[in-house]
């Protein structure tokens, strides 16, 4: 993790960009000693977003299970996925 004053964004942008890309870590930019911005590579941002999306999906599935108690075996999930893969148009119509 790197913490730098926000002024470094103009003075040392290429160094900050290289750090973000090389180490795949964000740079925290401060102003008057307080957090102001976070600079990160697009790849890092996308990975964080995917992880967040997965976490939300898992949380939603836990809530759904808590509400109705319905669960599926691995074989049932495999069959459902195969149906979606084999007949995607059918499931697109149902979602619309």
C-alpha cells in the first residue's frame, strides 16, 4: 500500500501509475493528512468489482435460502445449468 499527498498526482503521475500496474495495488492520495482519493489500475478495479458482485450474489443466495429453506444437490445444479446452456433462448424469454 502506498500513501502519497494528492500533489504527487501531478508531479509523479508516471511513477504512481507504474506502481499501480506493477504491484496491482492502489495508491491512497491524501490532502492535509486526510484521505481524499484512491488511484488504481483498471485491472485492479475490475477484479474488485467482480469480487464484490460475487459476494453480493452469495449473500443474496443465503438470504433466499433463509427465507424458503430450499437447497439443491450438486447433481440438481448441474442439470439446471446444462438446461440453461442447451436452451438459452428459452431462459432469455422467461427473464424478459
